[in-house]
C-alpha cells in the first residue's frame, strides 16, 4: 500500500521521503492506516513484525512538509532496523523493548532535524496471539479502544519526541479483546473543524460506539468520510487514522 503523499511533488534536492508502509496481513487481525493530505503536514506511519508482535508507529512531525518528510524517512530507517533487534524473541519484556525503541527514535528525530523538532508519537506493540497491547503515547492525541461493552481512551503519558535528548517514556498496557478495535487518530483528524466546532475525540468515540468492527480499512475509511463531511469548508491539516480490529472469538 502506498502512502498518498508519496505521489506529490518531489522535495528539494537532498531531501528524502519515506518508503511506502507495508500493511501486514495477520490471521485473525485486520490492520490498516489511511491518510488524507492537505499538503501541509508531516504525518507518518509504519509497521514492522517480529516474533508474533506487530510494532507500529504514528508520528506527526512539525515544520514544513519537505523537511518533515525527510526526518520521517530517517526515522523509518531506524525504526525498521531496531524492531528486529529489540523484539528478538518470544520471551522478551515488551515494555522495556518499546521504551528503548521510543528513546532511540526520539534521539533520531533530534539528530535528523539538527535540533529541536516537536514530533508527537504513538508507538505500540501488539501481541498477535493473545491480544495484549503495550504502547507509549508521547504527546499524541488519545487512541481509542472499543470492546463489546465500552470505549477507553489511551491518553498521553509523556512529552512529544524531538524535544529533549534524554527524555524517557514508560510503556502502558491495554488489551484488545476478540471483536474489539484500536483506533489511533492524528492531530489533524481530531482538530478538523466545521466553523468553531472540532470533530474531536468525542466524535471518534461516538462513531466507534455504533460502527461495525469487522474490517480495519472500512472502519478508517468511514471515519475519514465522516470527518470530511463534518469539515464542510475543507480540512486545514493532514489527517491520518490507524486501526487494528481483532476478529471475534
């Protein structure tokens, strides 16, 4: 699956863009991420599998588009290198591995930007067999987990990446039950407006309460459609949504 922004104009000489994200195919789990571009931001996502775990990243890099995507390309290289190294066997401590991954990516952002660059991030490790989720929300909008009974917000618990080279982030824990879904929206999606009214996290929660949880792509596509219809004058920022849907038992 190609990321839509990669079909746009080439950046200035010497600047890179990320490679297309590889959407994994996992038995019993539907996974996707979709993107709508206002051509102003640095939304970036990627996935990597290692020893029965799906590791994923959603990052919103501040700054002009070409420079933000150049940083994203460097982060992507490091992400794809580190996941196999850190998630190297079935018995590892996922929370520690995820924390080390986030610390390294934070420093990678700073080095690639040659200074401070705010980059809110949601980094997760999903255990494909048992449905557990270790995650770090580094200054990113809340993710939403829906199961058969309720919706739960996975709130930020640390600073965005790219601000302090020695910042640390502790992993948090959640569970994606059979028949449940995880939705991770970007800031641009949450802040999409009609007049002065934001679509907001509550708009996402309201949508999820009645949405069929059968297919991640359909879930993301319909959510973006609702946001676009709500923001009748057009959206002013890039919008990205990443989703995991676990099949019923």
